[in-house]
C-alpha cells in the first residue's frame, strides 16, 4: 500500500514540475517576442530619423 502512495506522490511532483516548466517557457517566448518588437520599433525610428 505504501508503494502505491509513494508512486502517486512522485507522479504528482513530476506533473507539478513539468507545469512549472511550461509556464517558464511560455514566459520566455513572450519576452523574446517583446524584444523583437522593441528592436523593430527602434530600427524604424532610426530609419525615420535618417530619412529626415
């Protein structure tokens, strides 16, 4: 009986750890997208300033 309880607890811990990794990866994706947007905006501002 203890063996089954231990396996269930271990499975729950693994699921919790994997869900945390998913949130971190999703957040990193949003940060990368924001970085690309900021870089593009900066490039557009420099291009506009050079054209004047």
